[in-house]
């Protein structure tokens, strides 16, 4: 609804209320006229008779009494009509004020929506024309690199569009293309460009460039794809050795700590899962898909202070239950997702009900049976310590989860060093 329509609706409502008040006033005027006529009739003396005759005529007394009663009834009727008129006037005034407020709200909502749309357009223009922090590619270059987005070049499907392999500037790249119907994806696109173009870390995927006009993101190509594909051996790939899995876990925690300690405000990933963790040819782990990441106040790192969001975002089975229920976002919201991911790293099982399954196995002393059977030389005591840490991360309440810098990362680094001592990298 446009602003003009909102004003017209409000004016119509006000006009209807004004007509109603005028009608009530006319009815009140007619009632008062009736009352005045009754009073005049009651006050008119009867035809004069001989002296003393009327005081002896009972019918005359009855007529006078009846006139008095009629006068009182007319007076009561007038008062009742006056009360109705006053009530109608008040109701009409209230309706008029409500209509005016509603019209004002509609106007403000329209103005706010228009302002937000203009801000998005300006942001897109700035991103397209003024931001020199990343390489800008044309859609023609994207089409050339992907053979016009050929299915033969497609290597995956993201939440907001497909991912293609290609080569730009003589460098292998992965190109994520935003679907035209993915409205939320446009916001994620800008967020990902904003985060990745100003951050560099060995365990964060590198943004090579973008094509803002068509919503294309260009990343460095990761030879081993996603951690999810490798855990579930997509394409019949070989299983990941247990030592590499310990190293990957340490890399994930390192990258997550980098986000949580970002300046001037911490970043919460909000969608940490194996599908968003990429592996290069040396199985070096890099976080990707930070389009859902949110800047939160610095005090969010504390156990008490949290940042309230209107709606929870993320992937089912990985979302922090407390964040999902209350909308309170904090850095420990990522710790829950990390816990589920760590359990998948050693079990290669789907996330649904995984925490309950591992908890029962640990209590029953059958934990070893849950380890990925494709790996035959698991160091069970270390894997158990790994699983117990993951279970602590996946506690339902934020306050019960361990600290990333002081508890989680030191233990994962210990297991990483254990791998270095007992395997040949």
C-alpha cells in the first residue's frame, strides 16, 4: 500500500465518523423539539370555566397529572438522547484519532521501507563502484570461466545457489552464483564480501573477487572440497586418517577464535558445519560461508552478556538450542555447532541425534564402536577425550560450554601434537 492510499483511507474513515456525528446531532435536535412541544402543551391552561369548577372536576386533575407525567417522560427521553449523542461524539472522535494514528503508521512504514530500499541500492552501488578491496569480475568473465555456467563445471549446491569450478586470472577458482529468487541470499552476499574482503587468516577461505551485478562470489579453489564430502566419502574418496582429523579440528577452532576476537567487534559465524569447512590439497582447513556471520558487541564474549536477534539463523541440528529459543546470540552460540561438528569428525555420522548417541555409548562403555569404521587404527583413549570435549561443547546451556581460547583450543592442540608424535605426516 502506498503512502497516498494510506492517506485516502484515513480521510475516508474520518469523513464517515464526521457524518455519523452530524446524524446524531440532528436526531438529538429532533428529540429536543419533541420535548419542547410536550412542555408547551403541558403548560397551556385548559379552557376557563366558572370559578371553582375545575377544583371539583376529577377528569381535569387527571389530565394535568397525565401532562406532568408526559413532561417527565419527554425530559428523560431527551436526557437519554443527549447521552447517546455525547457517547456517539466521543466514539467518533476516538475512531478519528485511531484512523489518524493508523494512517500515520502506514505513512511511516512506507517511508521506512522506501528508505531501506534506497539504502540497499546505495550499498549495492558502493559495492559495485567504490569498493576497491576486492577484484571485480564481469559476467562475461564468469561465463567464460564456467563455460556459461555449464552443469559439467558444477561442483556443488549452496543454500543460495550453485557452485562452479573455473579458472580466472590463470588461477583455479570456485564460483558461487546467487539464484535470482534468493532474496535473503543478496544480504548474505554483501555480508560475505564485507567480512572476507577485510579479513585474512590461514584458516579462512580467500575471496578472490566478485561480480556484484549478478551476485557471483569468486573463491580460491580447494582441491579436497568440503569436510562433509570427505567424511562421507563423496565420489568414493579415501577416508581421512585420524591424525588429519585431529589437525582439522584444531584448524577449525583456530579460525573460529579468529572470528570471535575480531576487532572492533567479535564475529559470530552462526552456520558452522562440515559443509562450510573446506580442505585444500594438504587438508588444511578453511572456514567459508560467513554470509550469516553477525557483528556483536564486544561484551558478548562474556558468559552473561548476549545480543538479542529477532530471528535465529543457521542450519537445523547445528543451531545453538538456547539461541534458537531466546534469540540471544553470543560467541558461545558457535561452540554448540563446533561440538556437533567435532563429533561428526570422528564418527562420520549424520548430526541428527548424534549427541545422544555418543553420550549413551560413553556411559555404556561402547564408545569405540561409534568411531568411523573406515579408519582402523584409532587411538581410542585420545578419541574418547576428543569426544568428551565435543560433548561439553554441545551442552544445551551456553554457560555450561567450555571457553574456546582457554579450554577447547589447548586440548585440540594437544591432540594435534599427539598426532605429530605418533604418525608420519
